[in-house]
C-alpha cells in the first residue's frame, strides 16, 4: 500500500540531485586517513597541541601557510581567488580532521577555500537576514521581542566557508569595546522585555577569558535578563580552549546555555567530546545547531549518525538550518525538500531527544521558520486525519463529538481517507508493518508471563 506520505517522499527524492535516503552508503562516512604528512603530523603529539593559544597563534591564514601545513593540497587558481575574497583561518586541530585532501572530504569542504565560492547569483547577498537593519545599537540584533543577539567579537578560530555572517566574521578581527558594551547594557535596561541574550559573533570563546567575563557580567547586571546563551564553534574547531579556567569563569553566570555547531560525525573527536563533557559537567546545557550543506551532511544517514553521537555526548540537537542566501555558499545549498526528507527519515527512527528542528531563516529578516513533512492528511469538523512515519493513517476525533455514533462500514468495504474524516473508520494500516506484525505475534503483559493473543 502506498500512502500519501510515501509518495511525497519519492517525489522529493526524484527532484533532488543529491543521493537519496535509500543509497546504501552515505558519501562522506569514509574512514580512510590519507593526511599524514607535513607540519601537522609533527605537531600533533607535542605538548603545545593541548594549548589553545598555540592553536590561535598557528591558525592557517594564508595560502602559503596552507601549502606549508598541507603539502598534499592542490592549490588551484580558483582556491587562490576564493582565499582572497573570503577570510581564511583553520586551526591545526581542525586541519588535522581532514582525512582526504580534496572536496570529497566534509571537513576540507567546510574550511578550505574553493573556486565554487566565486559563483555569485544575484539572489545572494552579504546580509541575507538583514541583521544590520535590526540593530538598535551597533552589535546588538533585536529581532524577536523577548531575546536579542550580541555580536561580541568578529574573530573565529576557524572561518567556516559556509558562514552566514561573513560580512562580520573575519573581515577584521576585533572584540566589543567597553564603550559599546555600555551602550548595549543601556539598551537592555531600557527594554526589560528582553529576557534572553545570545552572545555570538564571530566566536565568543576566542576572546580572552577576562574579556568574555566582562561581557557576561555586564549582561548579568541587567535584572530582566533571565538566561544567557553562548553560540560557539570552539568545541568543534578548537576544543583545547575549554579549559578549567574558562569553565570556572562560565559557571558563575548561570543560567547559562551553550549552543555549538557540529555538522558532521567526523568532527566529534575525543577532544571535542571531552570539551562538551566539561561544559555539561559545569551545569551548562549544550545544544547543537547544524547547517545542511551539500556534499558535507546532506544525507539522512549522516544526520542520523551525527545526532546519535551528539546526544550520547550530552549535546542536544537543537536546529538543523537550511543554508542562508549569503554570498559564496551557492555550492553548499540544498533544495528545501532535502531537509524535509531528512526530517521524514529521522522521525520514528531516532530518539525524539536527538531530533533537531529543521528551520529556514527567512530572507528579509523574517526570522526562523520551521519546516516539517506534512502529517495532516485531511480534516473535517469532527475528525482530523493524520499519518505517522510508517504510513499508518489514523482518525483523531475532535472534542465534543461523543454523542455522535458514526455509521459502521460494511464488513467488506476498505476504508478510505473520507471514511476516516467522517468517523466511519478509525485507521488504515500499511500492509506488513514491522510494528504491527510484532503486536500480532505476542501481547506482553507488564507483569507475569507473556500471553498469546486471541487473533
Ligand atoms: C536565531 C536568533 C535568535 C534565537 O532564536 P531561538 O529560536 O530562540 O533560538 C535570536 N535573535 C536572532 C537575531 C536570531 O537570529
Ligand atoms: S564559527 Fe560561526 S561565525 Fe565563525 S565562521 Fe563559523 S559560522 Fe561564521
């Protein structure tokens, strides 16, 4: 039996140029490691590898440094032009995660400049979310009533090729000045409806601990601020930064939440998992915001693996973002149907705790819009007809209908959707569902011996 849900899924597969959920092997879960030459290999075992300041000082920032650190890299003219156009920085830690020195590698794609970044269709722009229009004070984006986003620094340890804030991140590197911070506090004091401030950037955890502490304590001086969130990719690209000293400072500012940005299972190294554990152990709940990127993670099984590994590391998948319409990311964009297809795959297969919300951040500053497959099949005043992930269709009786006694269908008539929406039948089951076969075989009482069902 083909349900409406299944045929929709098929349609989205057909219209997508990327591999479908049915492909046996996702493209980038390869495990071979071919990167074992050059400066990286020499440094990896040294003591300084554990020092985040060493990683900051030794970021790969130029094409000459790329050549030095990654001798097997092929430097094309396209790479050179892209490196001139958008900021380049890669921590030695993140560079060491590259397993294949070409665009088949997800980590490579996210940090090494590529010719495709020069593709510049006219619907892409520098500030697609129009954040600059929503800044009452420079650096503070106030879009939603109850929360605001603070750009506390423009520095990141690694610049993501897919960054949505390229107009800010890395164009020049600086952190918020005490004078600016005072203006922000003044605005927050005048707007007690703001209860939640997201400290973002750039990457706030690249700041010196005392500078970040200055930001956090200024925010905490505003009585109407309930929670502070930090948005950071440091646990992914420079986990060495999560030191006891940093965590000791952060825990003074509870309730504090951290959202990080893992996109691929290869990023969840032992060091990264340990960094997250340290933060969670300090009472900081951690969430993850991934971006759906073509060739990196645009496959249901990659996202499933990522989410399973995250939740095991006590990091709760929060958002899965559609790629924004920012310059330089055209090659990363996937059709919206791909995200919907991934959500279809996850629901029912994966613990609800591990399922993120798929969102599109709307152009023109429309904000985040969640997207899901359609689960409502039909509705009438008396019944709403829903389908589940298996293709089972069920009728949900609306309140106040208890006195109605719908006509029962004759024995030999198979119900259709109308029979469900008019209350003449309650469900339509897909043939040969595993779950229903399981149910038929044994009915397990909660206590005592399993009993055979009367069929
Ligand atoms: C994403 C975002 C927020 C936070 O949104 P949540 O859905 O609460 O996570 C707040 N302000 C701006 C400008 C944002 O882009
Ligand atoms: S860490 Fe965030 S702000 Fe920095 S480059 Fe990556 S996406 Fe942009």
